[in-house]
C-alpha cells in the first residue's frame, strides 16, 4: 500500500512551526531554513509546501486571520447592549496591545510590505484587507445605530477612514516597538467618541 | 596637486540618479548595481557612498523630505486667510496624488518597511516621522484657530489621529496602485470637516 500523506495536516503542523518561529525571532527570523529546523524537517521537504518566503508569509497571514476571526466572532455575535464597548473591544483585537497581537501585527506589516512589491501576494492581501474593511463597516454601522442616526452617516467614507486610522495606528505601534499601547487605544477611543 | 573630490557634489549627483531609477523602475529596481549604471559609475565606487541598500534608501528618503519641505513651505508661510484650504493643500502634498508624489510615497513606504526590521534605519525614520507629526500638529492648530476653539482641542491626540490617518491612506493608495486618488482626498476632506 502506498504511504498516505495527509497534506492538510502537514500544512497545519508547518503553520504552527512558522508561528512559533515568528513569536520567538520575529518575521525576519522566519526563513525556510529556520522553520524547517523548528519543525524537524529538511529544508528540501519544507520547500514542497512553501516554495518561497512569500508562500511562508502567506501561510502565517492565514493563521493570523483565523485567530482574529475566532476572537472577533465572540464580540460580533453579541446582542448590541452596549454598542460602543462592543465595537471598541472588537477593534482592540486588531491592534498590537499584547505580545500575541504584536506578533500578529508584525506578520500583517511584513505581509503588507511584501504585497507592495510582489504581485502574487497582492490578490491575497486584498482579500485580507477587504475583511478588515468589513469589520470597520460593521463598527461604523453598529455605532450609528438604526434609523435616523444611520441615515446621516456616509458609511463607505467612515469605514475607509476608520480602516486607514487602524492601519496607521498599528504601523506607528510597531515602529515604537509597542511602547505606545495606551496611546493608540486613547486615539481610537477619541475617534469612536466622534462617531457615536 | 592631488585630485580634489567634492564628496557632497558627488553624493547629490548620486541622489539624483537614485531618484531617476526609482521614478522609472520603482524602489525594487533601485539596486546599487542599477544606480551605478544610471550614474555611469562602477558598482565598486558607488559602494563607497552607499555601502548598503539601506544607505541608498536613506539617501532617497532625504531627497523626498527636501522635496516635500520645499513644497509645503509655500503653504505654511501664507497668512491663514482660509485655514481649511491651506491645511488641505499642504496635506495633499504628502499624499500620492500624482506620479511624482506616488514615487515619493513608494520611497516612504519602502523606507518604513525597512525601518521595521533594521535598527540603524529606525533612528532616521523617527526623525522623518516626527517632522510629519509636526505638520499634523500645525494642521490641527491651524484648523482649531485661536482662543476658545483651540482650548477645546486635545492637540496631541488630534495630531496623532491625523498622522495615523495620513499614513493609513498613503498605504491604501499604494496597495491599489494609486487608483484611489479621489477616494483618499474625499476621506481626508471629511476628516478635516470634523476638525473645523
């Protein structure tokens, strides 16, 4: 009988190894070689799954999206008893406010930097970007409430503004090595105040 | 008599060559080799001025800062007869709204992406970032006007918010290859409306 290889299982196992290396050594440290060592594979076998560094980064990005989706789902499924608090908590999941989210943010920025110059990654980046935009649209609509409040809001423009603000804050946080956690939550809180 | 070499003049000449290559081939095309070819130098002599790609990027960034400073000076020196229009025009100089500013934005983002992982570039990035923050502070103070209006504004928070928004918009514009010029000016105009 031929040996049966569960490729999905292997890919998951490797994605976990990618994630561990990034948490420990940063995105720069997550070379094909380093991930192979972490997973106990030969670099050659690893290249079957991740032929390029871009593929590896793309897999790490998928893991980030899954993690955020899981955490955000909890907030977004709640009945909006306190829309402002609910929106704020959900958006905090996207900001680098602890070691876990700083690692996610680092992957997101590395993935974004690569997408600027790598056309193959651009399409995947757009998908992730659109899902972030949907979160921003949900936030704007939730804050605007129903009826008259919502009618006054240009949802597309407000969502684009919140989205740009979130990306800008995440970038600034990364460049100051996360020393500005309080600062970025304060700026976001002020922005949400103006939307409520 | 020994040959006198004007290093500053040479550096300027090279900075011009870097800029021409970036305008034509993008930041990715601006390797030490490509810049040497453009300037008519040997790669070896070029490395005397730019030992690394980071140095080359840093020089390109200096050129961007000088260009923006020159253009912004015109607006900032005006008496504020129409503060809103003046601020908007000045901030537009920072956004990728034409080929020239798209090239500048590309340099800024490449420089930022490198600063995320290169500690040497981080200090120089912080300087540039602080000068952008000062422009945002000037914008917020100019819009708030004097006296009562200004007293109500938390200038530090508003400047940080405008700064993050500007960086986010520039990033989004670059990722959509500048097809969103109208879109980003609309989002910025809306933001300035809320500050006036």
